[in-house]
C-alpha cells in the first residue's frame, strides 16, 4: 500500500474523468473568482480560504440571516471572528461551536457530557490531524475513519452533530480525488460522507461527490 | 464514574495534562499504566496515550477533550475562551512544541528549541501582559493554565530555557507550577525518571513534519517589525524630538589612558577570550571573541560608558612547545613571533583594544602564584597522584595535546588528551583508547606523578549562589546558561591544575617544583595580569565587584572555564575579585558548509583577509552580519558578495551617497531649508523606532540583530527618496523646490545618524561618512543618550564636504577566484599527508590554464620547497618530511596544470589506483 493516491488513480481500470458528474465540478469551483491564480497554489491560503468558506456555509446551514465578517492570523491563517461584544474569537472549532450556540442549537455539540467529549475529539482531530496532513498520511486517516464509522451512523453515534459537518468539509477535497475503487474500499466512510452531503442544508458551497451505491469491484477488500 | 478507565504512560506530556486536570476537578477514574505499544483504541492505526475508556464503551483518545470532559463531569461549563486556548494549544502550539522537544531532548540543542518556540511563547507573553488577569483565562488558574503548563513543563521546568524578555510567561509558569495539583502530579512523574521516559516517548513519535521544520515562526516577529505602522502620536513625538537639535551638548572627551573606574559612571570591563598564540586565528575565532567584544566596547564608548577592553595572547602550554619543536625555535621565540602576527591581524581588523598584552609576563607569575597560595592556604587545593601517559621514546609525560586517541565517550578517532573536538567533553588522557604519542606515534605507557587539584566540590555551593545572582541580573547568552547548568547538573569533580611541563607558570610550592600550572588555571588569570601590565592600578578593575561590570566574550567551547572553573579559583582565593556578570558566547561559524580546518587548509585565516583586496570594514560587516548568535552559521563567498552588493552597495551606500549628492549638486553643498510634513515625520518616527531598537538590542549584546536596524533605516530612507523624487521637484516651482530641500535635508540627517550607528560595526566607513558630511563631533553622543533620540544634527545652512561612493561592487569573477584560492591547500601545515586528501588533486587541478592561479602557485611551490629544505636541515621526523614532500609534489602538479601543461602522471597517484 505504498502507492500514493494519485498513482493508484492512474492505475485504476476506470478513470475518474470518465464519470460524467465529476468532470463538471473541478476543484476550481471551490475558489472565489476574485482570488489571484498564484495564491491558489499556496497551501495556507487554500486552507484559510477553505475555513472561511466553511464558516460562511455553516452560518447559512444554521439559518443566520446576516453573514459575519472574518479575518485570519498567523502562518496557519487561523480564522478570527471579530464580534461587537467582547474579545475576538480565534480558531475554526471555537468559532464554529460559538455559532452553534448562538443559533440556539446546542444539541449539535452533543446532548450529554460524553457525547460532547466525542464531538470535541473529532473536531480536534479535524484541525490537528486532517488539516495540513501530508500526502503520505492521508491513507491512514481514511482507514481510521472508515473503521471508526463501521458501526455508526454519525461520528457521535446516532445523533448528527457539528463534528459531522466540519469533518465533512475537511475530507471533501480528499473524497473528491478518490477513484471509484478507493471509495469502495472505504465503504463506511463513503456511506457516511454521502449521507452528510445529502443532509439538508449542509453541502452549501461544495460540489457533490458521486458515491455509487452498487458495488463495481466485487471481491475488493476493505 | 468509577467505571472510567484512564490509560497513561510515562514521559508523555499529554498524560501529565489529564492527570493534573483529574486532580484539579476531583474526578475519580481508574488510572492504568499501559505499555506504549499496546493499541487500546481499535480503529486508530497507531497506539496513542492518554486514552479514556468511557462507561459506554467509547474511547476518548485526545488529551484536551478528556480534560474538558472532566471539567464538565465535575459540574463546570466550558466557555469560548477555554475552548479557544485549547484549540490553539492543539493546533498551533503542539506541532512546534514537538519539534522543540525533539531538538532539545534528543538533539540537545536548547537554543534551537527556544528559537522554534519563540513565536508561540511571544504570543503567550502578549496575551498575558495585555490581559487583565494573572492567568490565561481567569483570575485563578483554570484548566487552560493546567493544560499549557503540562504541555510546556518538559521545557520550562528548566529555568534557563526562557529568554529574559518573556517575563510574563516565566512568572505565569512559576505560579501554575506552584499550584498543589501541579506539584503533586509533577512529583509523581518525576519519580518515574521523567527525562528518560520523555526521550522514549519522543523517539516513538514521527519526525516533526517538514512544514514546521522549514517555516520558522520567529519570522513572524521580524515581518511585523518591518511593516510596523507608526501611530499619529509616535509621528508627532518624532517631529518634536527632531527639532530639539543638538542644543549645546559638550564634545565628548578623548580617551585618556590609563582608563580607571570612575565614580558615578557605568564602569564596564570587557575581555575577549585570549587567542592561543601558536595559531593564526581564522574568521570563526575572530567573530567569536575579539570582533564581537570590539563592537560592544565601541558601542559602550559611544554610549558614554567608562569602558576598558583588554585582551592578549595565551602563550603557555603544550601546543606552544609543540610548535616550537616544529619550527626549530625556542618557545619564547615562537611566542614573540606569533604575538606579532596576532597583533597585526587584529590591527588590520581595526580591533580597538585598550591593551593587547600576553600571558608570558612577570605579572602573570606574580598574580597566578598569589592566587595559588591563597587557594592552598584556605585548603582548596588537594594533592593526589595521577596516572599519566609517558612516552618512553620521547622521555616525557604526554599531557594534553601531545597525545591523541579514540574518545572514550563518542569514539571519535582523533580526540586530544584533554578534550574531544567532536563531543566537546573533557577527557583524562589515560582514558583515551589506543593512545598515541603525537610526536613519535608510539604507544605511551602509564606512569604516576604527584599533582594538585582544585577542590571544586567544596566550592560548589558558593559557586551556585553566585551563579544564581549573576545569571538573574546579568546578560548570559542562553548557550552559556545551558552549558553551565549542565556542568553543575553532572556534579563538579576536583580538577588538576598542575602539569609536568616546562613551558608555563612555575608552581611555587617546593613539593611540586619542576611543574607548571595547567593552562586552564593559568590562562584566565591572564585577564588580570594583562590589565596589570596596562596599569599598576589594575586592582581597581579586578577587585571591585560593586562598581565594575565584567563582560566576557568567547565561543561556546570556552564557557565552562569562564563560568565554573575560573570563578571557583577566584571565589576560593577570597580576595574580593570582580567576577563575570555578563557572559556572551557565540555558536560556531563554519566555512562554506564545512569546518575551518588548519590542517586541511580550508577556510580564510586572519592573515589572508587583507590579501583579498576586500576592505577590512566589509569583512567586519559580513562577519557581524552572520555572527553565530543563537545558532551556527556559515561563511560563504557567494553570500558575502551578495550581501556586499545588495546591502552595502545598493541599500546603505546608495542611500547615503544619494542624500549627500543631492545636497552638493542641488543646494551648493549646504543643508537646505526644511519644512517637515506628515510624511517626513513618519520617516523620523520609523528611524527613531529603529534607533531605539538598536540601542535595546546592543544593550543586551544582540550584535547581529542590531545591525539589521541600521539596514532597515537605509531601506526606509531609500523608499522615502524614491517616493518624493527630489531630483524632479528641484526643477519645479517654489513649493516643489522647498519639498526637494526638505527631503534632501532630512535624508542627509538620517545619513549622519547612520554614520554614528555604524561606528561600532564599520569604523572606517563611519569616519568617512562623518568626514563627507562634516558632522559635528558631539552628534553621536547626543543621539545615543538614554533610550536614543533622532535629532536634527545638521541644521539648514550646514556645509558638507565632498561626497564620494563608500562601497565597491564585488564582481563574480573576483569571488570565484577567491573561492578557488581558499577552498583548501593554501596553508602549509605539519599535518600528515593523509589529512590533505579531501582537497584531492581532481578537485584542485583545473583543466584549463589559469595564469593568476599559476602565479600564486609558483610562490607556494617556492615556499614549500624552503620548508622541506628547512625540515631536512633540522633533521625533523621522517613522517613529517615525507608529508611535506608529498605536498610539494602536489603543488608542482597543480602548477603545471594551471600553466596549461599536462600534469605528469605522478607515481603516488598510480599507486592509489
């Protein structure tokens, strides 16, 4: 399994491009048109842009009427929310949790102390393990998530939470690059991903990733 | 709740977090120590700790969520600020922290670790200093403080880790560390041999990812400084300061020798490590001690301190005896010869000593013997017999550098009898594996001899007390602190202060007649004796700890002798000596990514710098620009050319020249009338800010960093001229002409300030600028008072002199030829032929003819020929002669190639193949 994802994509019998839906949604759809081309190649910028778009989408999902304004700081382009009451909030997880509270949907952070801990854990997983993850580690992350989701509907068990939303945003660019075969190999993850992207109001700015429900590769291992 | 199981392992800082928070919140859970390798969480690919197994069967595998869970279970809420700090800890601090722990604990590079964390710790410092509360999130310690304390504990529990400027972080850490919960948990961890287990923990972690290795966070601070926006108040204040002008400041008094401490003045005694006489110093030696000390001494004089700068050659010891035998001279003759060599090199580098003396003087004997008797009478010297290596063939004891062998610690094959160059540890010669007499290459035998030892363990508590005080009040570079602490941590042992040699200060005790003092006992006393040769009233400097501040400059390998061994001698002598209060140690300077090596002829040595036709000031600039402050740096020819052309010529020189030229071309050589507008005042504010930075940095002996302030000012200046275009405005109407005048006048004044700021770094260039601008003698003095103020020193109407360019371009060909010349082989040394192999013939023989190189080689061949003849006449060792002959043949071959002839196939080369 030393092959990188792009390599295995090249070797797979059916190339991704031959699938009709995928070709309509290049990653370019992620970027807002006002940004200059050279910025797009910078990983920090991409990450920052991603985080800001996510927050905007989250606001819409939560039913905010007016969009907040965000800025970024530091090398990692950590998002900042400047609120008119009190100190600014820094960090994707902190801001997202704050928005959920403001929208009076605290159940999205978990209903019990245990569930809240699990939600927090996956939110931290998102910003520490998934973001900025080197290419060679992507495979082990997919494997971990796939295994974890084997007996679960959502990350926190049977309830939909903020962890699902932010992890969905976080793995979207990885899922979009997977071949059909790879998606099949990570069946539980793909199932969860497909479920979340069809969850009302969540997908927002992101293009749909096609996940086939019937298996093409029988005998494939997962 | 008792069904919860918490799995922890030793040495893992994350486990420290959860244990402390469990303690804080009083949550009960079963604590299990599980082996690190056991996979507790079925879906994770790597084993992690801590893991909390919840009653429902779920695993929590991240420390911060576990901590917050404990908090909630104990009935408290998690607020945004708590969440924010923990997110910062996990996402921003941890990657850098892992990198820093790796550097500090596994590589032993504490300074680098501190640099890695600088940005993050500065962030904490800002939050703490700006925040209204003593702790990070509230009036009292919360889970946030505990988590950050635990994360930083492995590094910050070493009190010398934090740089002085991070006072709030230091205070915060101390307070949190003193909390009962932290104490309890830290003790529990301590008992488990924390360091060893931390090492094991770190070894199991993946290497820190490249993105944190390559993107140093400390750059952030620099960027911010460069783009610092001036506030309106700052701009207005700068304008007011400027208009104060010179007033009627008295001209500073000339230096008058002898300089003695004065009442009511800051009395600063500056020493630089005494260079060993038998070596021609290389660039690394020069930047490490004399040049750094010179910059600081010049700066001190500029600040109006009463400064005395002394240095001299260290002349006693085995190496001198060795050298004398090699050159067929007496040790005294060798010292005389090389002392002159040193003095002339330092003169060329414009090192402005108040006195440059030597250790082979009457005063040295007198003072060293006095200290000896005082130590002896007070019972700090203990006699013992020592097993020493004795060469039967050469009929003498092989102390120190007369013997080489394999290092018992790191197995470096060329360890010397006193210290290993590789691992830096001190060695007892008999511990060397496979020892060899350096002269005859035979194996020596062990014989015993009676010696005296300085009883360091007896002085240890006194030393620690003094160190505590000196380090907390003075400027000690972090490597100096670190090296000293590690010496103390390993425990002090008695150290031998006598040697069976002839060339040294004689031991006055009759039982030890015929022996001399060991050079490390003797050499630092040279500071005192050299001052005594300068003035009879030397004791006013050296026995005056209340009124004198002592600054020692050195490279880091010299630290233990200045911070432990020598202070112990002086403390034990109980004669109210002035001890070091500021110990400034540099890291190493490498040469083009390799080491300076005398034996391999690699690198630029002090006496060759002047043959490069590059001015002394440019050498000084470049060496100071890459002064190994905080980490090793490397000299590179290409970089030197780049810095000369970009920084000196295009930035600094360009600005000063343009400013002067506008004044002389457009305003008949007079400073024009100035009417300051907002834009001009903004420049004044920027320049004033850099000046204050410069003073703050140099006060803390951050010599390299302060140099950047100078270059920042001229960058601002260039921009200012570029934007305002005085050369166009001068052709316009009255208003435009006034504008051109203001810009020119302000620029000329900035140039005048630059001449003052350059004085410690580039004294000749500084003097030239002063001359060209006809600057008043008291101008530097006025601007360097207190925190520093940029005032108008050249008022309207002031007449300036003739302006001419200050710097010259270094051309690529010139640099290429220098690189070739100094790449290797240029020094004929007594090293065996094997050592010259790295600069192999294939590397040095050029394929095409090179007349310049040929001329130089011709000279070298002649010199080498002389050397061989001299050696043969002296009936020197056969191996030595063979080595020199081989080198001669090599040179002849290179000469043939450089002259465009085919090098004759040499028999030696044939054999190798």
